[in-house]
């Protein structure tokens, strides 16, 4: 937390007293808001056992965890693995010495970054998945996420390679390495270390976006939730449970990313690439 | 191409919805995001904690879940927007539209908050110290030295957030607002043979919209650049 250090001096006794007053007022207001929310839920019968029963029944819990969480994670993981490969190719293309390859990669990256994932997903679904039932929907989601996240990771990859001090490449050329050797032996291993946290953060984005599979009836957590609330008519509890599950998985991923950041990158500056989900205070964003 | 040209009016109306969703939630998210950021960096620990928890929770929830909350779950606990019924020409802004605007705003404002916070963090500590050293009071240091730099530094991240919002408006299409995504889906449904042409047209229009927003942001960024 550096922000308070920029914005405020260390408070004196009068300011401390004033802040204490504000704290009490704010605390009371927050408690009042929370109480109102709970009362509203109670008043509209959302806290009744019948509405929550589904989440205490082993059958539905296992559906949520196996057909929901596990499938969602599988989708996100395959999408990110594909995206890493796609991103490596495009990133290498953007760094190419041949102008035509550079321009082509640039155009592909810009296109997939600017087109909404949902549009891409539905197009792939109509073009490929619609005749293939459940697995068609599954792969439509994976491919769409792969293309979008691959385009974002291409930028990460490029920034990662450019972040390696230029002396490294110069030294490698000086001892007579070829371009491919410089890339594979010298630059890539160092760049991957810097890129890892950004790639893991991108997993959060991919994981959240798997929920868009709703539009093509793809399996996953959102779909399971949808069938639960359609069966039980317990929309509010289901949305709360779904949100909590997504938040828990994503927080776990963020924790891993932060740990990798500390372990492999150290105090070096975080890669600044727009549209990448950042691990901490930075400008995280998604979809 | 005919598939799109024959339905030009519908396509235009769809993109009007997209742009309206973007503009209204964009402005609202800037307002609420700034408010959240103020809580977040303010001196009141309770508010700052509460804002942090809220931002973390919303940021890690998929936008679709948030929209489902406001569209489907909200009415069950009395959160509805039935009082909203505005007609602009052929466009109808009703409770569905309002629920999607609120969902998009709730989601985007947390990202705006983080973007502005990163802008505040980008102001070098020495600037604040210098402002105090020349005797500026707190309000003066804020107004003259820190906030102008913070706002300028947050232009690029806020712009990426707004571009993400523009693309996120398509999620509203999955929940009943007939904007670009929903219109594209129904056009493809009616005319599967022209699938590729329809998709490419909609995609290219989106690329253009995104480029317009990022062009504006670049101009602003260049005009507001701070010498460092």
C-alpha cells in the first residue's frame, strides 16, 4: 500500500480523532446495509431451507463439483494451453525480421483482441460445433477462448522477450549463435520466467469466460447452476453459490500467480501489457 | 453480403443498442469506479477494507453471473427496473436493458477502481513530499499536484477497461437485449449459408468501434502526457 503514503501525511491527534468518528459512522452504515440485505433475503423467503436444500444434497453437490467446477477448469486449462501455443507462434511472428510475417501476425492479433469472445464463440459453434452435440459446444468454447487469449498472450510473449536485456542477445550473436539459437537458448528461457505470472493471471480471465458457454449450452459450472435454479426455482441462492465457487477458484489462481511472481520474477517490474488480468493492484481486466 | 444489407435497419438498430449500453454503463462505471477508488485509498480503514472485499469479489465473478443476478435472480428479491420504459425512435429501453446496464456498471466499475488506483500509485512519492515542502495544504497538494498526475496516468488503463466494456456489452445480448451479438445470432440462424459473411461484417464493425475508442484514448493520453 503505497497510495496512502502519497496521499496523506502521518495524521496528528485531531485528525486521528476525526478519522475515528468517520470509522464509526462508516461501520454503522455498512452494518446497516448488510442487515438490510439479510432482512430482504429473509423477507422474500430466500433463506428458507427448501431454497438451499439443493446445496446440502450430496447428489447436487457432486454435480456442482464434478460437472461444474471440474469441467470448467478442464475447459479453461485446455483453452490456456492452446492459447500459449497460439500466442507463442503469433508472438514470434510479431518479432520476425520479415515484414510480411510481422504484419500478418499483427493483423491476426488485433482482430482476435477486438472481436468479443462471445461473437467468436457463437460463430465457431455455428461453423463447427452445432452438429456435434455436447462435445461440439465444449470445443467451441475452448477454441474461441484459445484464439482470444492466444492473441492477448502473443503480446505478453513479445513484451517478455523484449524485456530480456538486449546485451544478452548481442552476446549470443557475438559468440556466433544463429537467430533460432539465440531465441531458443538465450531469450525464451529468460522470457518464460517473466511471463509466467501473466499467463496464470490470464487463466483467471479464461476461467471466467468459460461461463459464456451458456450461450451455446456448453457444459460447465454456469450450466449446472442454470439447471439447478430451473429445477428448484431458487435463483438467488444458486447465483450466490455459483459466484462463491468462481471467486474461490480465481482467488486460488491469483495466489499461485503471486507466489510464482515472488519465486521466479522477484522484485523486477511486472510485465505491462494491456488486456491481461493482473495479479495485484494493477489494472486487471477481462473478457 | 446480402444477408446483412437486406437487414441493414435491424443491424443498425442492434449496434445502436450496443453503443447505448456502452455509453451509459461507461459513464456510470467511471462515476462509481472513482467513488470506489476514493474509498479504497481513503484514510478510513473500514471503508477501504469493505471496498477491497467488494472489488475482489466482483472482479473474480464472471460478468455473466452478475448479469444473471440482475436479470433473473434480482426480481425475486425485489430488485427490478420495471419503472424504466424509455423509447428513443425504434429503440426501447426497458427493464431488461436497465438490468444489463446495472450489471455491466457493477462489473466494470471495479475495474475502473483498480485502474484509477494504479494511476494514483504511479505518482512518485517525491511529488507529494515536494508539494508539502512548499507549504501546500492537503487540499492544495491534492488539487494541484497529485490528482492531475494520477488522472493522467490512469488514462491508458481506464481506456482498456472501457474497451473491455464495449466488448462485454455482447453478454447483454445473451440475456435478452437485442444488441449486436443477439442480432448476429438470429441473422445466422435465419441464413446459415451466409454465416461467414455475417460474422465478418459484425466482427469488422466491432473492430472499428474498438479502434475509435482506442484512438480517442490515445489522443487524450498524448495530450495529457506528463513529462517524467
